C-alpha cells in the first residue's frame, strides 16, 4: 500500500550514485531499500553505509538499519523506484520492474546519457516514468563509504504530483524541469570530461587545473554544438555557467579560468570521475552514452567529431587492456588527430 507521507523508495542498482542518493534519503528520514549486486550488498551490510561529501557531510547508517537485497522481489515494496544501474543494464532493470513492482510505483532514472528514460518508458508504457539528471560525481571509496566530490543538484522530469519533494532531503536537493532532454544534454556535454579524467589518471582538480586538458573538453563540446542545433536541442546547464560559454572559459589561461569558474565548480581534492573508477576496477565504461553518442549525432547531421572519436577509441583500448587508467598526457590524446 502506498504511503504518500513517507513513500517506500527502492534504489534499483545500488552502486556509487545509488548508495549515496539512498543514503542521503535515509538520513533524511526516508524509507529506503537497496537492490544491488552481491559485491556492494555484502560491503554495506558488513561496514554500514557512510556518505561523505566536499562540504563536510560525514554520516553513517549502521548495517542493522539498512534494508538491502540482491533479490528483485524487493521491488514489490516500492512506491518510488530510483534506477541507478549502468546504461547497459537499463533494459534488464526495466524488465525486473515490470515483473515485480506495483503498477502505482513511480520510476526515476538517475543515469548517465540521454536515452535511459526512453528505454524505461518503452518497457513500462503504462507507468509514471521520469528521466533525470544528477549533476555531481560520486566515488566508491571502499568499506561502505560513498563520497560526493563535486557540486550540483538533481533534476528530474516534471510530472504529476510533487515527486521532487518526496526525493529531497537535507543533503539532497531535487528539482523538476519541463525540458529534461535539454538538461540531460547539458550534463552530457560536461560529462565528456569523465573520459579525459579516466585517461589522465589524476584527480579532477589536478586535471581541470591543466589548460591543455580543459582545451580537449572545450573541443569536444564545440564539436557537438552544431549537431545539437541541427537536432533542435538547446542544452541547459546544471551549473551557473551557460553551456555556450563553457568552451571559451575552458580555453582561458588557468588563473583567469579559476577566477571565473572557481565559484561555480566545487571540486574536492579526492574527486575523480566514475569512468576512472570503472577502468581501475576493470569494468565496462559508459563511453557509448557519452563521446560515442556525440559522434553518432554529428554523423547523423553530416559532421565529423574527431576529438570525441579519438577519446572514445582510447577508452575502448583501455577497457580491452583491463589495466586501469593509462595515465596519458593531453598531447598523447591529441596524437593521431
């Protein structure tokens, strides 16, 4: 039975983002359950769930206070389902939701890329499905700790009821947007840096302090801009910096960049991209939802995207080697363009 005052929330895919979001909701009094793979489930049931961030948040939920399962039957308890699996597992999770979750349960995608909401909607045509965007980076720091290393909030697709209020907590701000596709594309363009960070092997703070790395990000965004215009999409920034200005700001000398971008980009010294973590753990990345999506859109509109294609190829090579980050320099990335 649905409880409108304190809905039962299932985190479907309890990885880094899912554990942080679910932990923040639970700390705020939410009735949260975690559906995850054995590796993560065992870790948080042994160590508890600790959420930390760049603003000083440091709170722990004891193992005995957690509701964790590897059995999708837990979806039957859901009023709200937050999907945080990797994009390649979206169709599988949609099938589990269809088979186990009650029809009234609202489903929210907090995943990378721009296609996952549509995949869920096609599989769940008679249900309330919302696409979403999470602006910040979360790192699995081990022993049950999940660290939010960058600033930003969560934006979900507008719809019936006040879903954003149900998903907000003291350390979790959720807003709604009537144009979620524009918001998702704005985040995707910024997320093109995930692959650069993964290739660099250094922290986000160190990487973004290097003008040559920032220029590579600027070039990738610039490649995407004409194709997005042709597609009729005007990306909307999740940060105070307008997307149209980001390439120009990224190319500025570092002292000027810090003055302009510094107040808007909160990054702590230990933050790294989730794609770096994937390479280090020998997992498949979501490069298909980032650089390869940009390259495909450019090709659709008769344009080339050589920098995006080069970065994607390097990530694919690193995946195949399964030896972690290759620790490249910006010059090495540009080599062969």
